[in-house]
């Protein structure tokens, strides 16, 4: 089957956060004029308030996703970042933080000079406004290109880190995900390592404090499962859940995500505290 679906890591997280109960989810993104209206419609329909900057020179970022027809439904990505990594400090406004309980940053922002500068401005603004910040490293392959030291230097300013198992191991040089999550939690106050069929690890102050089991699912497409986890986790955390309970909600969302094609949740009514992504 070949089809075109809305996506993007940050946009997926925003949609899953709205699906999980956040009433006011705001997304800053940069798109080409070719698909701006379509993306805006899809985000609004998912309960997200978009602020999309239209790029006059680049097309909207596109990912070709090849999904394995086998039992694991694993995927391979071919990526053209297009306008998405052309976000720049001029695209930011502190008004995005008004009434916001958390700022979430996609690690993809760190992989170009322009969008990395935007991420720095957003992080500084969040600190100035007392808004906690979470960060998803986004991709082990991109991390290799960026450099682990550069990523960790940026991560020192955040409150929650949400790496995959492979990203956690890459960032620490450790082979055991639990050891890697624990080590990262010496740098970042709360680390939640997403481990697919092995669930999730919650670490604080150099110690794994919870191992959360995965929710059983027969996968159709694993695209966006990590984004689903992140969105549901953040929504639960904002609603007052303990990190291990929020991680359990994330595992449930991940299981729902892999049972369908694409990285977005089914649509439904939302309600809850605001988050900016």
C-alpha cells in the first residue's frame, strides 16, 4: 500500500498529547507553501493549535517510510527535511509560552545551524518564564552526525529527556539501556528511555527507579510509536501523574500507535492543561 499521511516528529507528539487530554497544545513548525493548508487542517482536526511559518524557498519536509511486512512491522526512513530544519530565531515568539505548562523540543531542531539557534532561543525563553522543558533526541543516526558532546551540552538545560534505548546507549557509550538511562539521569533530572517491546525505563539521580512493561500489541506500522509515547507521557505528567504512571500511559499510546498505519492518533475530543511543542 502506498499513501500520503501527515507526520513529523514534533507534530505527531503534539497530536498525541491532544489525544491524551491536553486542551491547548501549540505547535511551531516551518512548512513550504505546497502543503501548508493541508497540514494546518490536519493539526486543527487533531486538537492542535498550529503556528506554521511558510517558507518561500523550501518545500515541506517529506519522509518516505518503508514498513516491513513481517511480524515486527519495523520501518526504514528516507528523509528530506525541507523547510522543517529552516526554522530560525525570528520564527520564535515568547507569546507561544503564555499560559503554557511545558515546552517540548524535538531533537531534530539541533541538526541544522538555523533550527539549533531557534532551539536555544526557545530554551532560554522557557527558563526565563519558569516553564519546564522536555527533549526527545529524535534519531541515533542524526546524533552521530551532530556529535554526542554537542547534544549533551544542550541537554544540560532541560528537565526531562526522552531517548529511545539506542539513543540512550549512544549518548553514554554504555551497552545496557538501564545503565545508560541511569547515567543520563546524572545530567538531566528525569530520564525516560523508550524501549519498544521492552517497555520503558524511568531514571532519576543516577538510578533506574521504575521499569514499566510494554502493552502487548500486534504491530501493523511502528512509525510514530515513540512520538505517541512522548505525547501521552507528557499529557499524563502535566495532569499530575507520577513519572512511572505517565510512562505506563505512554506505553499504552505506543501500543495503540503500532496497531494502525501512520504516526497520528485517531481523532477525539480533548481536554486538559496546555503544552507547547
